[in-house]
């Protein structure tokens, strides 16, 4: 029967009987009864005669509870660091050590705490802004950077916000590199963009190392490099002109590759012809020299005969190559009339190989000097 049901005999909730008065129960009695109950749970005895033994059993139970709580507290210091993480151990907020992957133990909270940092994950940040080049042109550059944590301790404690520091380093590096180059250098298709990316990444890493941010730049990518929208049309025209220049340059190079071998071949042919002519002229000169020396030797032996023979040979060479009319000196008078005007008019016909005659019916000599098989034509005096 519950203590507060009718007929309960005014029982109190602690098992006693109350009188007519409704005052609160005795606090010492309540504590004693609770100790008796806990002592019974851990093997203690009840009764008035076993009060000392009950109090000893109660103390043992409290100690056991405290021991279990201490074990749970110590077990809470066990932690596991994943393969991609590093554990940074702090003691009362001060850095102690950095541990690698695997199970570890630290003095439980609030003495030690562990901060886990993922050092394998690739993080990405982007930056896009309008900048001024070396030749005072505006260009909008957009870059994205992939990075990861290289030192967990530096990442947590050297800077207030390492990710924000990296963004600031990226902007500073981009502006420094763009400001040191011209617009054509940046937009060049022959390596300008690659140079911009590499130099930006190098400058970023130097800044991060100087700050001790504990970050490593893995890769930088150039997403866009364009002039402002207001000059986009002129920029496209400049690109087309540059493409035309490259195309014409390649065409000229192709033409040069085609014409240069031909010119070199022609030059080689001329050189060979010149060498042949040189050999011919030298050989002729050597032959004439040899003939002259032979003639000189004969001249020394018989000067009169040699002189006469040389005179006859010279006159023969001269007369063979000229038109001539031979008239005996003992016939006619010394003054003769030659129809030079008719000779000049008939010269073209004489060149064609036809025989020419003067007004008196005499055959004129050919202009080549070879008419009638090289025989001289004799015109008799009238």
C-alpha cells in the first residue's frame, strides 16, 4: 500500500510513521537509510549492531565508483589519427608534439587536447582581378591554385588564418608578375601564359615560406587573361593581326626553304662554270706562254727568218677576218672610187650568203671574208 493512499497510517516516504504533526523528516535519518541501501548493494549488512561495518562498506563503494570514473577518464585519452591526418598535441594550450597516423594516447581533457589536420587533401582557391601591365595596359587575370598543408604545427600557430594568408600571397604574387611584363608577353602563345603561371607559383611559395604558413603550392592554373570589356574589340583585332603575321611568317619561311636550295644549286653551278673557265683560261695562257717561249728560242737562232714568218702569219690572220679588194699597183691610177653607199646597202644581203656585185658587174667580197671558199676577189682596173 502506497504511503499516500487512504489507510496508509500516515506513513512517510522513508518508511516511518508519522504522528499527527506534518513536519519534515529528520535529515540524519534519511542519510543513514541511504547509506544502508547502498551498503546492501555492495555486500554490507543492515541492522543497528552493524553500523560501523555498513559505513566501511559504503566507503569501499564510493572508492570503487571513483576508480571506475578514473578508468573512464584515462580511456578517453585514446585517439586514432587517420592516414591523411597529423595530430597536434597541446598541453594546457601549449604545443607539445605532432604525431603521425595510428592509435595514440594523451593525458585526457582538460590537460591535453589533440587537433587533427588533414595534410593530404588538396585545397583550392581562386583569384580574379584587373591589373596594370608594365606597358601601362589593363588586363583581367584569373588564376586558381591548388595547395595542401605541409606542416601542421605552422599551419595552426604561425599565422592566424593560413587559407586567408594564401589568398593574399596569391594576389600579391600575381600583381608583381603581371606588373613586370608587357601585355604582348602575357598574351603570347609561345610560352607567355606558362611563364606567368610558373613565376606566380614561385613567388607565392616564397611568400608562404617567409611567413611560415605551413602550406605547399601544388599547382597554379591560368583560367583567363583578357583585356577589359571596353577594349575587347580592339583586342580581338590585335589577335587577328598577330595570327596573320604568324601565318605570313610561316609562308615566308616555307618559301625560303624552297628557294634557298635552288639558289644554292645555281650558285654552285656558277662556281663550277667559273672554275672550268678559269682552268680553260689558265690552260690557254700556259699554251700561249709555251708557244711564245718556243718562238723566242727560234728567234734567237734565226732572227730574220723568224721575224718574216711572224709578219706573214700576222698579215694572214688580219686579212682572213676582213673584207678586201686587191688591185695591182701597176694598173690604173692611184685614186680609185669605191661605191661605199652601195656596199653598206648590200651588206645585209651579203650576210645572208648571197653573192653581191657592183655597178660594173664585178663580184664584191662577202662581209665574213669567207666568200668563194676564202679566195680573194680581184677587181681589175678599168
